[in-house]
């Protein structure tokens, strides 16, 4: 029997999170509800579908966005684990670049592969 679990993160900017999810090929839904076991429901700020299961981010009291999902189901998927790692890396890079642009408005950034 599995249920929805909440995992704290350092993610706090919903716009950057949504842009990151879109960049990684997900189709984020704003203000969704995750369905858990036995009609459990949890509102989330944004959700995506992965391998037949939903994954969401819920706003916490401290302003962060915690990951919400059926961890028993999601933990079996290497694709979901890779996706979450990619979200974390891409989100961190996006936030760092946005902060640098605010602090150094005359700077030019060029990214190359």
C-alpha cells in the first residue's frame, strides 16, 4: 500500500521550475491535484506525469516547493530518478543565470555545448 509523500527541496521559484520542466520535455500543469491511495488527494502548485504516475511540487510554509508523489511507485523508475536529477541541475543553472543577470545587467552570457 503506497501513499503520497512530500520531499523537501531548495526549489522556490515556480516560474523557473515550470520553465525547467518545459525545457526537459514535460508538460507541467499549474495548480493540480495528485491522487494517492484510498482517494488521498493533495493540491500541488505544479504537476507532471512520468511513467504513468504523477509528480508534483507543493508550496511549503518556508516558500520552498517540495516534491510530492507516490514514492513507492516512482522509486522503481530510473527514468523518474534521472528526470528529478535533471530538473535539479537545470533549475539551479537557470536560477544562477537569472541572479547573475540581475546583478550584472551589462554582462553577456554565451552558452556553448
